[in-house]
């Protein structure tokens, strides 16, 4: 989807809808080429595509981990690579990646999801340093639990052999689902995104979502890791 100043194709929305598979480099390239041919520039790129894989590390296959990273991390990399030449040439642009508080504090039984978001953090932090002199602003938005369809679409690892050993898995997964569906809607993330792309010098990171989860990010920086681990074990009903 990309914004335009005219009515969308096939409807009254002020957006033209483009179908993009972020795991397919050709699909990404076609979409970017289409926007450039129609509008002549790209001002904002938002990396928001994501999937969530749940299961213990022991029951996660390499193929499943690669699928998680192909969408959450390499999908963002493909978008960045595709839009950067045009942004450099025009001397401006915003690249905003929607990470997660789970990319700052690892979530038990979602190790690959957290790992993909941790990796996204590192790439965006480096990219911000690389492209600032071209007038390109790079920002991370890090939501906490948000009520979206990702809960219903969460993928469980296929190798169930190790799962019975981890007796806390079902209880932890239930807590995750309750927190997500009991969290705020995505409108808050959208409003924050609008504010970011209308800020001349945005910060690198913006957290949003439930206050207790945002506070946990600061507590991780201030408290010994053993204290944070204790709180996480209790919260997710770990043995």
C-alpha cells in the first residue's frame, strides 16, 4: 500500500494498494518500481510485515527459524535495499521499522520471534548511522502487546517431541494470547507513526503499548538481569 494524493484504485480510499511478498525480492522490486514510475519519489517506507513462531528452541527446526527470519528480518532488508537508492538520490526519506518490545526483552517460547526482532534492532541502528548524511531518517517503533490478528495466526513449531518436557509452554502461550488480545489496538501505533514521519529529527527508538511493558524496558537497563529473569519466570508461569 502506498499513499497518493488521489483516490485509490477500485475504491474511495486515498491509497493505491499494491500486493507485495516481502520474501520475494522480485515482488519487492516491482512494487518499488511501480511507486517510482507513478509518483517519481518515495518519501516513507514502513517495515511492518511480520509473523510469529512459538515453540521451545529445542523443538524449532532450522527451516522454521529461517522462515521466521525471512519475513521479519530479511523482508525488512529487502525493502530497505529497494528504497534506499531513490531516497539517496532525492536527499530525503523516512525508513520506519516496526520492531517489538520482544526485540528488547526476549519472550520465553517465542525465541525466534524475539531473535528476529533483536536482529532488526541491530540493522536499523547501523543503517541510521550510514544514511543520515543523505537526509534519510531511520526509526524503530517498538510496540508492546497489541490487539491484532497475529494472535490467531501464530505458528507453532511442528516438532512436538520436546514440547511435553516444557510443562510451562501452554500456560505461557495462554498468557501471551491474553495480553495481546487485551492490549490496545493498532491505532496507537499508527498515530505514533504519523508523529514520527512528521518530525524533522526523530529519535531512533519509540516504545508504545501497555505502560508496564514499556517500564520493563527501562528496568532491564537499571536492574540486575537476575531480577528481570525472576519477574519473567513468574509472569509466564515458568517452572
